[in-house]
């Protein structure tokens, strides 16, 4: 059988050409990276867990009318997705201060924010994905005002959904990152959620103990990353049988 054509390889995922025009196959690797790939490791089973968890969140979002790129899971490590034109911005939603926001503003990690705060970072590894203002986004044409309004609305809906999912299983959604893509339907363009939603791109804290159940376990050497992700999957009822 002919090998599939690789379209793109990132730090944690590979994209292959899909079976139909306008589709791609997204493969979840076990590679973990942090601090712009300065710290690297391979975590057995991480790709399988993130494939399942991203399926769970994207399917739930679709059910409540939030459009995503997810079509279906194909196997343990792969899912079929819609091909999109990725907007070159990482959209971060924060409910509690942590990570770079705590460093930047001198806020203690865990401080509840007055309301969800949305930040944009330019997707540029060479620059370390710098925080950018809406002024930069509009002036440099990375997105239009309409795109920005749509991205903020999408991000807040994802936040409501994800916060609820997590609250129900005793986990606080501290913050998360999403990526958004453009699809064309006839002459109309629509923005949809792309990439992945998984503990790689969220901060998840146990509500009782404050235990970290996300990639900070790897970033900060707090224990076994696969165990943390398995705990999230177990609580959400999406644990694959052979992990
Ligand atoms: O590092 P920082 O505090 O800015 O991260 C905010 C949130 O965005 C965290 O949940 C982190 O996992 C996520 N993030 C990400 N990919 C990046 C930067 C941040 O998933 N490149």
C-alpha cells in the first residue's frame, strides 16, 4: 500500500493527506515538548489519550453547535478532520492566573480572575509565540475585526463548555489554548475550532487537592504525565480499554 503523504509535522502531531478532498488525518504522537521544545521527552500512551480526549471535547462542542474540524476518530492515534486555513494566532482563555500571566503580572497562581480573559499569541516558534494585542492583529492583517469578534465568541463558548465538563468531574479549568481555522462554504467563510483540545493545551487542577492534571506535570517535573492524563480520561469516562 502506498504511504500517505505527510502534509505537516508538528511537535505533538502529524497531518497526513485525507481520503477525500478537504480532509486530513491527524496523528497524535507520544512526544512531549515544553518551553518551545527546549524540554523534550516521549511519554508512552500520551498520543492515545489525547486522541480520545480531543475527540470527547470536539464531539461535545459539535453537539452544542460550536463548529470544529473533527469528523471522526479512525483508530487509537488518528482522527479524520476537515482541512482548514489556520489563523496564525493561539487563542488563550484564562479563568485563574497561572503560567505566563502570573509571571507577567505578578499574580499568584490560582488567583481567580474577575472574568475570563482572552489573550492572543502569534504562532511563531522562532519568536517563542509572543503575546500580541488586537492592534497588532488588525494592523498586520493576521485576522480581520470580524474574525476577532468570531474568535472571541468561539473561545468563550469553548470556555463555558469545557469549564462545565471539568467542574462536573471535580476539575478546575484554569486556562487553555485553542487554535481556530477558516473554512470556505461557497462564497462564505466560517471560523471553526481546529488542532486539538487536550491536557496538553489546558491547565486542569483537581478542585479538592490542587493536583495538576495537565502538561505542567511535565513542564515542572511534578510526576508521571500519562498518569495525570489517564486520571482526566477516567473521570470523564473516556478511558480507552488498553491504556
Ligand atoms: O504558558 P501560558 O501560561 O501562557 O499558557 C496558557 C495556556 O495555554 C496553558 O493551558 C498552556 O498549556 C496553553 N498553551 C499551549 N500552547 C502554547 C502556549 C500555551 O497549549 N504554545
